[in-house]
């Protein structure tokens, strides 16, 4: 320790370096920070990933202690350190870039060094007194980055998944609420942006809820893959540097610590280079992102105008929309949600390409995969909350406009088709387009149906569901 400079000296394979005396990280973390000034995405920004590292190191310490490889003091110190981290302490001591070379070694060593130095504090020693609790020989005992790092990703991502699902469910509930509120409002449905047949505005919002709800099961299934881990694989899956029984004890401890149904992969060599769980989860997030953007596009179209567009709904006004056009208000919330969707779709492509880049017994591209996965979950949660609270909850309907557009639409002739036939319906539709007159007006003029018949056929409840009506046309 150099008290004058308030530093301590640490050394590794490449030599010695000065470390701030009170820093809980060590020399390999310092090298990682210096080598990988790549992005603004630092490990400290992803608390659930840090928690995943803490879970993993705690479970390893539990197994090593049971095997007699750690003293009681070392085990208790490491355990207490991991509990501190899980309580949200010391996250500022994880400064490494999420995107890094070395297959995650800098992240693994960052965790090892911080946990060792926190453990030393609990044991009554100063940071850097590694003879009492070493980042390598004790915190990293029986491990390699190649099993500890992916396991930590799995733990962090499963926790992220559990945190994400309520945000999606709350958005679904908001759409369901609007579907009930708008259940009585008849509007024109559209295909290829052209008038199609009548429906209710409630059915539109129910559709939004349903297509998102359908993804929850798929998302849960994809997340379940994270519960299979390769702890005990060490470097390439052979388990070198670990003792018999360590892998099973470690995974059992991990399950007990987290409360999750975690299992050990059957083939540790195969799984150590396989990143399919991240690819699968990102693929499912992409599906949700595509649907979120589709919904956002529909909301923008339904609210377009408000006077020269569809104008069927009103989105909450959130900010003035132009620096030059007074009175203009833009659909900024659906716009930002679509942009989030594009980012997640791009991240999914990055994860897929990085997954393909695995070579032999390891995938060195896991760091960028992890960054994309954790970022995408955060983006999705924020997008769901933003869309719900700043848009969906405040949507109102232009009921009179919806009804007016239905009445003057040529599309309602489709509702007459089962009763007057396709040929007569086509003739009425053609005449309505040529003359600008209404379908109902023409049908009455030609005496095809009575007003009573038309009122029955065009009743809202009869146009938005399958029905069998006792109608007898005069044609």
C-alpha cells in the first residue's frame, strides 16, 4: 500500500499496476476498462446481470465449501459479499464495458475481484489482501469464465424476463379496458387500407390485446431455456480444475439460492459453445416488437387527421408537434414505440449473427449477445409502460365520426350480400361510387329491401358477428 498516493499495487501475468486503495475491483478489471472503451453500455447499468454474477459466485462458493475447498471464513465472506451485491450495494464497482473481447473474461474477473474485496472487508482485511481471500483461488475456484459467465447471463436474463412480463400484462390489460369502453361503437374495418366491413372499435382494441397475449406463453417457453446451465463445465465442458460432484452441488445450490428450477445441461461440451437460449429469447422478443410496431402504426392511422384523416380516435396530446405549424400535435408515443421495435429487431439480428460465430468449443461473441439481450428487455419494458400510461389509457373515441363513416361507406354493401346476392350488391356498389349516393338510399330507391329489413341487417350487433336473419328481398 502506498499511503501517500492512496493506491495499492496489484500484479498479474503482464506486470504490476496501481489501483486506487479503496477500489473494490482489481488489476484485471482495470485492464478491461482500458482495453474496451467501446460503448456507453457498462456492466454497472445492468443490475440484474450483476445479480446473476452474484448468484453464480455464491453457488460456486457453496459447492466448494461443501467439498472442503474453502475455509468457513472464506465461504462466509464470499456469501456475505454476494448478498451485499444482491441488496444493490457496490454496483458502481462494475465499470467494464458490456462489449468486450475475451468471451466475457473481463466481466468474470470484475465480479471475482469485487466479491473478493468485499469478502475481505467482512473478514476484517483491506482490499487487495488476497492471501486471505483471492479472486482467482477462492471466488473463482472450480470455475472458468466459460461456465461462470454464461450461467450469470442465464440467471440475469431469467430475472429480467420475470421483471418484463408484468409490463406486457399491464399493457394488455389497458387494451382490454379500452375494448370494453368502445364495445358499442361501430366503425369501418379496413383491409389493404381500403374500406372493408363494419366492426366495433372495441373489437379493434381487443385484437391488440389478443395478439400480445398470445406471445406470453412463447416468451415463457423461451425464458425456460435459461434455467439450464453449464456450471462445472469449466473451460470447454470437460470439467478440468473441478472435483467430482462439484457441478451437481453447484447447480443444486444455485437452484436453492434463486428458488428457480435450475438444471445441469446433459452435455457440457456441447452446451458450452451453444448460445441458442439467447437467440431463442431474442427471436420471441422480436415477435413482440413486430406486433408492438403494428399496433403503434394502427393507432397513428386511426387517429390521423384529425380532420383530414380517419379521425376515429383521439390520442392524448403530449407536446406541440411543429416548430412552424401552429396547432399541430403529433402521435409521438406510437412513433417512439415503433423506433424501440426497430432497435429490438436489430438487436435480434446481432444476437443471431453472434450466435452463428461460435467456433469449436466456445462462442467468444457472447458479450455483445448479452448486451443486446439485456438492453432489449429494458427497452421493451419501457416501451410497454410508455405506450400504456402516455397513450392507451388516455385514448378517446370519435363515436359520431365512426358512425358517419360507416353510413356513407360503400363497404356496408357487404352486409347485404347474403340477402340480395353478390351481383346485386356489386351493381349497388358501382352505382354508389359513380353517383356519390349512399348504399342504403339506392337499395330503398330500387325497392330491393324495406327500411325495416335494412335497419335489421345494419344493426351494429348484426354486422360484427355471424348471424342468421329472416330477411326476404324483393329481387
